[in-house]
C-alpha cells in the first residue's frame, strides 16, 4: 500500500501559540503547498517554549534562518522550515514574508507523514545549554532532617543560576523558603524580561519545564549527586627526568 503524505498545510500569521494555531477555523486559511528547505530539531524544553511563547516573534535560532523562508509565486508554494522536538511527532512549519517581520505558521500533527527529501539539511539543537542545571553539592553543615527542609535547600540552591538555551535565558533571582516562593526572570533581550513569582510548581508550569529539565528541577537529591559534568581535580602526572640529564648529574 502506497503511503499518503501530507502535501498541504494551513499557514496563518498573527497567531500567538500552538493552541491558537490548532483552533484556527479552516475557513480562515486555505491549504497551501509547501517545500521544506531545512529542519530544526530542538530539545523538548526549547520546543515547548517555542510553541507556547509567541509565534509572532520566534526565537533567534529560527529568525536566523530567514533565507530559507518565503512564498514562491511561480510555484505557488511556501518555502519553509520544519521545527520539531527531539521526542514528539508533531511539528511547526515556519514561513515568512520577505520584506516584513511577519511569520506564517502551520501545524503538522505528525511529521513522519511528510515526504521529506533524502538530502534535507537537518540541524540538531538538542544539547546546547551554556549553563546547565548541574547544581553544586549542598554546603549545609547539617543535612535537613525533614522533607520540607530538604525541599527548601534544594530550591534555594538554584538562586543565582542561569539556564541559557537557543530559545531562552532563564535566571533564578530568589527563593523564600518560608513562603515557598521563587522569583525568576525570562529574558528576551538584555533589558527585556518577564518576571514570574510563585511556588516552584507554578514557575515550572509558566516556563514550560518538561523532560530532563523538569526531572532535574524536582529531584530533591540532585544537588548532592556526583555529576560527570562538574569540574573535578585531575592529578597531574609526575614529570620524568630524561635519562641523559640524570647521567650528566652523576
């Protein structure tokens, strides 16, 4: 049986996120042909941020690929990017008007149903955090005796850290153990940020933590585990004296 591929998609501009894109009425945008020029594979955390943030201003890693986007008038089809997660089947097709900062998005329920060319360039952006959430061991003189105390120490250890990926910079500003309240800032530019305040659970939900990132954030023993990425003191090899030098010293 010959597999039937998805050959058209509904490209829409001005939508905020993937939920709004999925709920667009088919009468608002007729299906159009497309030609995928390049594929970007994001980590699950970056992909969730991308599809839930603001489609009107995509992350820098996507805006940098504008040369692969545009509408081909002769062929009457979109040249576009395919953006997918490393673990999910859905994806987003991204097109753009050549002379305006207007992006067109189309939702793909299952990217395995796309007829992708064998020589399609694929970029993997799945492990590019410049500052990962690899926490240093707790410096507390006395380990916590209660589950609540362990939780407080765990989330307090995030303060001062920054998580930087291809899609976002998230800074952990403060944590009040008595209120169980954390403050973070999500930066889109040097002076452009969104501040979130609430319990760690609320912070994780608002910033779309998922996969490995969510696992680390809620692992209360993570800071006390030895991680291979933490710097370790490597013993220096002993210097050997050349035989000729030893003989000259006799």
